[in-house]
C-alpha cells in the first residue's frame, strides 16, 4: 500500500485558520467590488485608510498554496478564514480556488453577499459564511499554534517542530492573512516562529503543509 493511500485513511487533519484577512466590498457606481489598494486607491485615500491593509491578494495567494497542496488533495486539510470585519468563512476542501485575482475577487463578492457558494453541477456548498466565534468550529482540547515573527525569537525548524503532533488526530495552525505584523488572538495554546525572516502568508502555508505531508506520509 502506498504512503498516500495510508495517509488518506488516517483520521488526522490539519486545520488552518487565516486570521484578519482583508475581504471587504465597496460599491463603485452600480457594482460591488472587492476593495483593494490597486483598484481603489482614491477611495482608500478619501477614507484615510492605510493602503497596505487593503490586500485581498494576500488571501488569494495563500488559498492557492493551501488548496494546491498534496495535504489538501489527500483530504487532510480544513480551512477557515476570519476577515477583518469578523466574518468567518469555511471553505470545502474540494473547492477550486480561481487562478486569477479578478475571478477570485468576483467570487468573494458573491460569497459576502449571498453567504454561500454552491457547485454548479452538484449543488454542493463550496464556501459559506458561518456564525462565530471561530473557536466554536475548532476541535476541542487540541493544539492551536499561533505562527509569529519577532526579531530575536527562538526559531524552531518546522519539520522538527511538528514531530510532537505525530500522534495528534487534529492540529490547528493560525496564519495571518495580512502583509505585516503578528496575529493577535486569545485562543492559541502555543506560539512559534519558523523562520528568521518575515515570510509571506503563502510561504508560511507552504512550509506548514509540506511539514505535515512529511509527518503523515503524504506524497
């Protein structure tokens, strides 16, 4: 039996929570759009809001990395997003994230107004808004790891760090869905830094999913 087949039959699951993701709509003439610093520079300036905050492209890149991973294809990944407006999104692991940013923006606008996205052929719910708090949807009494970057923090190589979760059925990792700074949450059980450098959210996701693929034998 292959390592992949063994992994698929396991009960283990990694839950990733993307925190403080900038997903916000704006009305431009007669249409709603996903607010972003490239297309809505003037609107952001008038509202005196920091341009660097309006980065839904970070969420797009992060989701592409997560959903393209072998861990997700093996059915061992679960993803939640908590937005900057405290909306919580659950994404079905079978969802195909749009490859282009324009299509991603359109999908997110549709989700935020209709509260769910269904597959055209099967009517399966692919994305939906769910009631908070986020902790209600996380496994009880399981590790919740907050990933952070602080100058001078003790760095633990991710492949070494995840070894302690080898026998855990469920583990939660929290990744910030923004450009700079650290996640500020009150539900983590531990914190760790995995690089001496500030990494993009997508790069962090790549390291985490690869580490669990290695840990659980997903090829």
